[in-house]
């Protein structure tokens, strides 16, 4: 019969999804999927991770469900490539994370006691330290992390290893010192180094205040974007050229944009 197509649907199961991905990589599969490698797929893994985080921030369950599916695909196709190369299997992946979760949660699967989240973290760090067998406390922090996230991870590890200021006042003082050194920097190289030190100190302050620096900066960026667009609307309504507007008028436009959003 003309127009007939095969029903390619698979059961909505984990095994069914794995078969779909294997088919995409198979002899009669998708020309694009068949030529992918671990390296060529890496940008998509990062992109889907960020899209999943954005869906979390949107508080849209439907969107989150969709993005988790996309992220799961990126995990499974990486595992499929490894299976085809004889490197490891999906069962190895599942066995590995299962063993790790049981090993890192002796208060659930063993006789250890950890009654609070802080106690769990302390126990987790002790277990990881023993597993590292003398390696640096900073071992394993990915260099590919965004710089702000990486700074937070480094500082968390350092604090858990016992390297931290004794008081919040000392943290504020360190930030002030770094800002002053930035103010006094002369050469471009000095300015870049001191700016990095100041940002690092500010991230440390965020940690001391129990705040997520990445989340705070993302909020500030979103807020600025929203306000700037509101200001652009005002500028367009009045047929102004923002580049030619005097500084005091720009400030007035910014305040007006804030008032419109209030």
C-alpha cells in the first residue's frame, strides 16, 4: 500500500530507549548519528546540561521532563559508543554508580550513623579522602567547569580539608584587601590577576553567607536584561538614541524602567 511506513515505535522502557539508540547507530540507522564520536558529542552534552538547568529554573515540569529526556539521550549515546568500541558497557556504568552510592551511604546501607545533612557531608568527605589515598583534596575538579562554578568547587574542597578563615569578618576583610589591590593595579596583567583574586574572594564570601555565587550572578544578569529591555522600550517610545543621551538622563530612564516593573 502506497504511503505505508513501518511502525518504528518502541516500548517506553529503558531497554526500549537503548534499542532505539543502537538502531540509530546501526547499519540502517541515521547518517548523522552513525558518524558521531565521544568528542563530537561533547558540546551537545554540555548544551543539554545547561538546557536542563534552565528548565529547572523555569519551574516548568513539562519542560524539565523534556530536557531530562534529551540529557538522558546524551548519556546513553556516549555509553553506546563505548560499548561498540569495547571500552565498557551500560551495565558497567550502572554497576559503578550503584556501588559508589552504596559505599558513600553507609548510614543507609550499613551501620554508620549520620542524622543530619551536615553529618552526611562530613562522612562523605571522609570516605572520599580515604578513596583518594593521599591525593590532593582538589583532585577531580573538572578544568572545563565555568570559572565561577570551578571557584566554588575549589573553595568547598579547601574548606572541607580544613583550610578556611576563622570568622566572617576575616572574609570581609580579605575581600576589601583584594578590591584595594585591584584599585591600585597598574599594568593590564596586574589588573587581570587582581580582578581574578577579587572575584575569588567574593565567591568565598558567598560561600560563607551560604549563597550560590553562580545562581546569584545568573539572577543579576537576568534582572539586568529585563530592566535593560524595559528601558529600550522607553527609548523607542520617545524616539531617542541611547548612545546620544546624557548620563543623567540615562540614569533617569533606568529608574523609570525599574518603576515600570515594580
